C-alpha cells in the first residue's frame, strides 16, 4: 500500500484507524508513531531485547523487500512538498535570489470592463518573510518558459540514446557477473557467521565462556550478519550502485529534450525541474538553477574535459568513450521518472 507510493502518511493513518489499528487510547495513530513503526526492524523479523538482537521467530508483519520499498518511499515523500493549493504547480521549487526566502504563488483576478470579462493570473514572488526585499513577482507563463529552458539546458541529444544504451548494456553485463560473484561471497560469509554463532552458543552452553562474553560476542556477530544481509539486499536492488542511477540519469537527461519540446502540464515541469535541480533561485524575474550532480556537469557544458570526450565520442573508439562514460563521479540523488 505505502510502498506503491500513492498514499500519504495521513491516508495511511486513516486507513489503519478504520481497520482497527489505534494507539493505546484508541485514537488514530500519530504520524510520527507510524513512521517509527514502519522504520522498526521488528517488522522484518529482528528483535532487540535486553540489549541483544534476536532473529525473531514471529510471523513477519511485512517482508524485507516490502520494508525496503517503504523506506524508499519515505525518502521520496519527505522530499516532496504539497503543492496543489490553487494549482500553484511551482510552489516549493524556488527561493528568492536576493533574500533566500521561499517563493510563493498567488492568484490575481483582473476584471476587464470593456469586454465584461474576468481573468485569473498566477504570479510567483518572494514571501519576504526573512527581511525587506525588493524583488517583484513574475507571471506564471514567463516562469514556465524559464523552467522549460532550465530543463532543456541540461538535455542530452536523443540521437545519442542508441549508442549510450549500447555502452551501458556492456557495462551492465559485466556488472551482472560481478554482482553474482559478490552475492555468492556474501552468502558464504553469512554461513561462516552462522557457524561462529553456533560455536559460540556451544561454548556458552558448555560453560567455556561466561554469559557476559557470550552476549557481547553474539551481538557483534549478529550485527555483522545484519550488515551482510543488508549488503545483499542492496546488491539485489542496484548492483554495486552506480549503473542503475547512471542509467536513470541518462534517461532523464535524454527525456529533458523531449520535455523541453513537448507541451507539458506545469506539474510535469515542476517534477522534472526537481529531478534536474535541487534549488532554483529567482532574481529580477530570472531563474538561476542549482543543478544536481550529473546535470551540473551537463550544464557546465561541453567544455569540460569528460563531456567533451562524450560529445566527440563518435570519433573515438567505443572502448575509450565507454571508459570515459563510466568514470563520471556519479552518485545517484535523482528520482526515477516514469
Ligand atoms: Zn526576497
């Protein structure tokens, strides 16, 4: 339910309330409490009791995979801000370049006497909450053009898509082999830890070691086992970590061109802007984006050495270009776009 990503914390709380999940006073669960519950390792079968971790034998409330999906949704949701007040799509996107206060939107109604027509206009401007600020609001259509430009400025030409995907595929094959090896190693390491845990228990039962040492050592081994299990989950989800995000990045960067050319709703533009940038500053009705990693490299243009190699890729051998591609210091912080 939550892992699907289309339910808010409040929706979930209400849903649970309707289905008989309440706090001990019979009230709807507090959101923070719910967050704790959903982040609690107990629900994936791990119990921390009396200073020790136990692998619970209770029936799992949710699976580890679902648990992980929920955690991912959390991160997305905490980042997202509600922005549907009067359909002000660009709320939460920008800050004032002069005073760094947030930018808000406002609906203004104009009445035209001649034609007896009423028209509504949306303006975005500084909230001026932090200090006196001289910035003037910008009309929505003008802002829309600038956001579109900010997106198209970091677009990768779509003609590159075939080549890039071919190179990525090669890397993914290698990655897959590596992943299988890694998973096998981790599996063996976990087996070894289980053996140690068994041996430790035997030693304790045979009175070779005392309770304190047993407890301390057991916790250490168990923590290590947890870490290995988490590594396995991580590997299963994204391999060693960079290819998935990198593919998403490339797909996003190529979609930028399409987005910039197509007719989009402002919600789509806002969503895409948040994919490519972390902050957008508005100064004198001009938008200045702070691009996310990867997109920032694209914006700094084809003058940067690594991207120059990419841009000239077709004249180099594929091998060289592919290596250059793989060496971009990419760490994913972009959201997948579907
Ligand atoms: Zn301001």
